[in-house]
């Protein structure tokens, strides 16, 4: 889905917020149908949780905007690496809220994840004399957007696990799609004013936008299910780690990016974080 979005943004001059608008509207229609089939109403939320669900939906929308801005400005590897940061943040909050204990292996895993992201994204790039000024500014905007997106996603998804014990996750997801659908037109206009796009829409582009929307709905549906279940690490880590690997492969073979040795060092460190997380899940008792 993100690979598809990056392809549209890079090769077809598609506004990232236009992708999110169509994704939000299509996902909203599917969500309403799903709620109707399951006999769930948008008002089926405990009164004490309404405000938190709305805030969570807005934060979720902003997190998605940050991810797509990083996809637009950075390589797909860098964007996925920053997005991976949300995973240790989620598990960190998960351990604090649900288990109340952090071991040395947890901190070792977090350090490996952080160092891995540093090696992958290489923020020191902005200090290199050989770097183009425009490329530097583009990198900075994308890096900040991706970092903020990952932190927002990690913190709020971690906290929202408590809400999901009393609120159907499909409801939260639907409210988030409402927020995305309402905010995207404004964001799209602002982005168009700052970065004008001259796009020729073809049938294949419209089909691609529809496909992204449907896959996006499925992806978020399964992510929400993962957040309410046990074995959170086992559900999320393989998916996020797999995205980083696929991002590297896509940059290498499709987008024809030249990867440097630090990329593979970063991948190895994130892999260590992944292994430690699974070790904690299956072999560490609390």
C-alpha cells in the first residue's frame, strides 16, 4: 500500500493528501457498512470515553499525515524506518500499563531500535557539505514529519489499548476515518499551494487510488484487532520489520536508490530489536 502510494507521488505527481482523502472516504464507506452489518452504532461509546476517542481519532489522522509527508519527502526505506519507531514506543507503553515491569533486555532492544533507525535514516546527512540545499530541506521536513508521526502513533496506540477494552476498535477506526476525510481537503489545498502539482489522471491512477484505499482499510482493521489482543509484540513487530525489509528492497530494485553500508547495519540492529522482542514474548515471564 505505502509502496503503491510512493509510486504515485514520485512518478505521477499525486498530492499525498489526495491519496489520504480518497483512502479516508472509501474506508469510511466500508466501515459504515461493516458497522451496519454487525449492528454497531457510532454512538455505542461509553460517555466517559467519547472525548478520548475523538482526540485519539484526530491524533491518528495527524499521524497518518506525517507518515505520508515522510513518504513524499524521503526514500521509502527512511520513511518505513521512522515508522518502525512507533513499535518499540507501543510496546514500551504496553509494558508500563499492562505489566508494570521493564527488564534490561527491554532497554537493550530499545537502544538497538533507536541506533538502527539512526543508521538507516542517517540524519547526519544534513551536515554534509556535498548535500544539495533543496535536498537537505526536503529531508529535514520529511524526517520531522516521520518522527512526529511515529511518536504520535506509538503513544496513542499504546494508550488506546485501554480504551479498546470498553470500546469496539472498529468504532475508533471509523472516527479516525471521519477525521481524515474532513481534514484532508484543507491539507490538500495547503499542500497544493506550497508544492503545485500538475497531474494527469488516467484510469490506472484512479484504480490505484481505489486499491490503496481498500488495502489501507484492511491494514488498519487488522492493526486495530492486534491492539486489543494479547501477544501484541508477536502481532505488530513482524509486520513493521517486514515493511523495513521491503522498503530496502523497493529502493534497491524499483526506485534504483544507491544504498550505503550503514543501511545494512541499521537493518541488522533493528533485526536484533525484533529478536529481543520475540524472546521477551515467549521466554520471559512476569
